C-alpha cells in the first residue's frame, strides 16, 4: 500500500459506485415498470375517450386524422365490421376482440395495443401505441433521475478525498514532527487534539524515545568511565615500560614489540572513544562560525612532529575559508586525514593540503604520494575496523581501521560530501571534502 | 437500451478487470513494481481501438465469420498465456522474470483489446441517434463503474490475504478464468458454425439469469451460461484439467530439481 489516502479513496469510491449503480439499476427497472403501467393507464383512458367521442354506428371510409404518428385506433362493431379508424391504422383488426393488452407488429414497428369493449354501444375499440416510443419516453423520464447520480459520484469522490486528507492530518503532523527531529532530539512528541486511534501510537513512540534517551545517557557515562578507566592504566603501562627499559637498558626486538603493542592499545582506545563521541547521535554540529584554513594550519602545526620524524614535506595552500561547524570534530577529522596521509606517504614523501572557499561552502583537499587505494576499495575503507592492505607492499602499518569511520561520522554531522580519487602525484590518494557554508538542520 | 448497455459493457469490463486484478494482486504479493501492468493496460486500449477500427473489415473475412474466429484466437491466446504463467510460477520462476512479465502483459493486452473493441464498436453504433446515445452512454458508464469496482474489490481481497494463501487463490482464479476463456472460444466457434450447435444440457436461467448481476459476475469468472451445450462443458472441463496438470507437473519438476 503506497498511500493510505489513495487506498481509502479507491475502496470507498468503488463501494459507492457499486452500491449506487446496482441500486440505480434496480430503481431503473422498477421506474420503467411504473412508467409502463402509467402508459397502459393512459391507453385505457384514450380508448374510453375515443368511445365517448365517436358514437356513430355507421361505417365511415374516411380515416380520421391521427393524434400522432405513434398512436392509432380502430372502432369495430359487434359483428366485426370496421366503423372508423385513424389514418395510421390498417383495415384489419390488429388484436383479437377480447378485453386486454396485446403486442403486435405492423408497419415495421412493434405496437402495444389495448382492446376495450364499449358496453353501451356494443363495440370494440382498439387503441395502440408504438412500443419503441413508449420505451423511449419511459427511459427519458427515468434517465433524468439517473444522470445526476454520475455527477454526484464525482462530487462524492472529491469530498471523500478531502475528508480523508482531513482525517489523516494528525498522522501527517506526527510524521512531520518525527521527520523534523534532529538525531540528538529525544524529547517526547507533543500533538494537540490527538485522536484515540493515535494516542496509543504516540504514547509508545514517546516511551521509545525515553528509553533511547536513557540508554544514550548510560552510554555516555560508560564512555566517560571507560575513558578514565582505560586511559589511566594504559598511560601507567607506558611509563612502567619506559622505566623498565631505562633500568635494564635492553633495546631488544621483544621490548620494541611490546612498546608498539602498548602504543597501539592506547591508540585503539582513543579511536574507539573518538568514534563514539563523533557519532551523529552523540554530537550535533553547532552553528559556530569557523575558519577551516586556520584550523587546518593549527592542526598541522600541532602534529608537525610526526611529519618531521619521517622528513615528509607538508604544504598547505589556500586562504581563509569561513563555514559553520564543530571545531573539535573538524580538528579530529583533519588529524585523522593527516595521520593517514603521513602513515601511507613514504619517508621524504609529500602531503598537500588545500583549503578554499567555494560557491556553496568550503573545499578541503588532502593528498599524498603514498601507494594509493584501488577505486573498488573506496567505499569499504569507511567501514569500521576495515584496513586496506596493499598486496604489492610488505609494509605493515600501525592502525586500527577506525580513522576513516570517524571521518565519515564528522562528514555526516556537517552534511558534507566526501570523494576519493587518485592524487596529483605519481601515486597516492586524494581526499576531497565539500562542506556547506551553513548547516541546514 | 440502458439495461442492454449495462449488460454488454459489464460483461466485457468484468472479464478484463478479472485478469488485470489478478495480475495486479500477484505483482503486489510478489512485491514488484506494477508499472509494466499499467503499460499493458494502455497498450491493450490502443490495440482495442485499432481492432475496433478494422473490425468491419475483419468481420468480412472467412465468409463473414472473421470476427468470431479472431475472437476465438484471442481467447485461445489468453488461455495459452495464463497456462504458461501458471507453469512458470509453479516451477518457482517468479517476478521479475521477463518471461513471467511477458505472459502477464500479453494476456492483459489481449483481454483488454478484445473487450474494449467490443465496447467501442457498440457505442459507436449509436453515433447518429443522440437520444439513444444518452441511454447507451449512461448504461456503459454504469457497466464500467460496476465492472471496475468489482476488479478493485477482487484486488484488495487478494492482497488482504497472507502472501502464500493469496498466491494460491490467484492461481485457482487464474485456472477458472483461463478455462472460461476456452469456453467462450467454443461459443464463438458455435456462432461461426465451425462447431455444431447442440441442444442445451440444462437450463438454469430460473436459478441465475444470464442477464442478472450475479449472472454477469459468473460469466466473467467462469463463462456462466444458463443453457450450455455439451461441447462447451467438455472444452471447459478439459481446459480446467489441463491447467491443473500444468500446475502439478510444474511443482513436480521443481521438487525434482531441488532434490
């Protein structure tokens, strides 16, 4: 069912048509019968009138002028001799001399006759009407009552359409309120004059929102606790590991592997917390006016050490680019993109960052001269915990596969578009993000 | 005249509405787009107008029985499409399979083209008589309204059922409608004197008149005749049996494939 309104209209109009038309047919049949009875009565009256108007008992050859083309009469005496007739009538008796109604054919038409015995002058009066004209007249009368029904159905259909629309208004209001809700808006729905049928539905939806809100709050508390509980022992572990290395002066491969594992654990915990914090349900982009160029430059300066360690050339091109957004989230996005670029670009490699204002907002481009990613992997690399491993490369890079999932969250939060292509260098990945200037909530 | 028009138009519209409603319900139950059925309806109307235009010429074929023989061919065509459709779905070949779509579309085009051509020709016969035209149009409108409404009800009745029983009901109704097509084809052959006319086997007009609304509904569903001949009964039952055999053999071959 695509539309309740259309379904109701179709089914109601079909019911209306079926009931109305079947009733019309029944009405038509009985009306036609009544009209025929009336015409029969008129025929009887005509016969009686002719009997009283023609009292001559002699035969007259001259036919009397007819009252109309579809009516005839004959007057016969008791011996069966034609006394007089209308000009439309033949010289032979068109019905047997017995009182009653008869149907006969003559002159190319079907006629409905009435034979009337005149008791005073002992004569037979035969009066007839053309059957097709009688039917036409009857149908004409009945049709006049049927035709308005067709217009009635059209008007009824329009009224039904409008009334269904009015009846479904609370449902429309509910869906409008639900559609306009922000991801983080879990306040109960308030609808005035709610019909009984919908009050239960709204009650259940509001209960669901309440439970969802409670669960988010629990999750937030858990995230905060987890951050505290996990970060502290990992930091302690890193310090103890450093102290042990200092004490024993051992720089064997085992120590290095242990150090790398602890670092990775710390990174993983940080990234998981970041993924959770940047989820659209958890954080909504604020209407804060920011300069993305400045933020980018700050992030590069803050993380410059990691580029310097690998002697990578980082270049920022662009100009001041104002947009609305969430500073913390955008810093996280830049950190993840730059971290990825630095990780995949070779030592002495190049990382190019561009920030420019565009007609619709701001464009951020980050590209490196690393090995790049095949086009068929572009969609998958945004999956959580998915890490693309180049088949031609033996390089085992650290990471947990959450960086681009976090980027995706921040992109959604800012209603931005992200595209991946090949970089302008010989090889490498180019990430193009188009942010809208304003956030349309 | 109004009553005659109602009966004629209702008879034709009900027949086409039955085929369209069953296929619409089948498409809805299969959760597929109904757009191809709309296309088939429009194509059927165009084909109907073309057939109506050439009908006077067609009638003169085969020593004046061209129309009856063409109508017979159309009815046999619809029966064949419905039989292939039943064979495919009983073998679990469902929508959006192109052959299933093709069978459904062809059956609808054939059904609508014949029925709409009859209606167009009937109405156009009263072009010169304005008084009768009013009665004919009113009667046609009533017949059309009742026929389409019955189709809408049938469609909603089918989709109100759960998918599995709905599919079964649709199959059963397709079998009945398909057999009625063959029974009507026999009537046309009798009219054309290609089949010998015989005495009616029974007369049930006192129970259900052919001209009543239930009589018309039964005519559309199973080619109800108050006074059927042996040849009609024989063809009807044979067609019914053949369709049932097709369904059973389709299911049998499906179960063999699965094993």
